[in-house]
C-alpha cells in the first residue's frame, strides 16, 4: 500500500499481539488500548518479554474514550473488537472521523464473516476485505 506505518494504534488490543507485530516489523510507536486491567497487564508483560516496552504505552480505556484521551496522528489503526460488541462500529466511526488519523492512514478491522464490513468508516472508504475461515479482515484508507 506504500504507506508510512510508523505510529500505530492497537484498539481492542487483547494480548497486544497485533501491535507487537507492528513494532517488530518496524513501527516506531504503538499505543495499546484495552479496557480490562488483566489484559493491560498481559500486554505490558508481552511488551517486556519482547523488549519493545520502550516504544509503546498501554492505556486502560474503552474504545469510546480514545478520540478524547489520546493524541495522534496514527498512520495505522488495528482494531479487533469482540464480534458481539454492538458499539464497536460506532466507536470506529468516531475514531475514523477524528483528528487522530494521519492523512493516508490505514484502518484495519477484524470481524466475523457473518457481518459485512461497512462501506466506509468516517471518511475512510473500504479498500478490500480478505476472508480467513470465520474471520474477515477489512482495510480502510
């Protein structure tokens, strides 16, 4: 895609696997957002284990709080919300329409194949969706 993926936001981070992968592949910085205390501790442990903690911050926030609480701009947003989270798309819409996204930023949404990806998030149109079993990964820019 020829984009700069130096500043990453891992939203609904879980264990931090997606953001850690981005850091290991050359991202300069990653902000991890996860609501649960135990998940945040797991992300911190995984960052320490991979020796990437100096290039990241873990935020114990809900996805809804992100536009008001974090500062971008982000060049890559990775979002893997729980499949049953009814507010996830609304939260992603707010994020995509905010000033947190850098010009040309890419937003990657993981979702169930049972739910079609929206044609756009904020001002970011859907570029493509790839299916892997029950999981789809949709790319917006």
